[in-house]
C-alpha cells in the first residue's frame, strides 16, 4: 500500500513524460490510497487540461471516472492537527501535508513527483523513479 498524490494519480491519464513511470508504480503496488482532497485536486488538474484544449470533455470525464474506480473506497480523512504540525515543520502547502500526514499515520510511503515534498520529508516521501527501482 502507498499513498499516491494527485500528480501521480493524474499521470495515469495525462499525456506527459511521467505517464509510463506512473504505470510502473501501479504495477509495483496497485493498492493506492489518498486523502479525500485528491478528488478536488484532480478535477482542478483536468479542468486546466480542458481549458487549454489539451484534452477534450469526453476524455476528461472518462479519466475522472477511471480515477474514481481506481481509488474506490481508498480515500481517507486526515487529522487536521497532524497536517498543521507538518506545515509548521516545512515549507509545503497544507494540501501537500495532507498526503504526508496520511502516509505518516499509516506508516506507508507517499509516492510523489513533487521534489520539495521528497526533500522535506525523505523518510515518508519517495519519487516514483526511486520507488520502482
């Protein structure tokens, strides 16, 4: 089991250089969890791709549904006190700290493309490239 951040989840459906790596992570560990926040963040990412005409509406809607299927019953609430304590220990956003808090609480790794999170929480966060190797 891993905590997957929104960028990792989104990478499964977005045309980018990270897509293959995201699938390698999924192949290595298919039990992904995330804080409830992932849904809103993913919708925001997809909205940006839609507005920039990188993806069309049917593709975005299909991606959102497939992401919901992948993450079905794998979304968790996090302790707000834990999140704020992590914010105070880092320069990461409260959004990012939700993912860190969940991973820390469940003693699992957070797999993220975010280099700042990996740098500030090296015992918890790992880049997908390092995770698959």
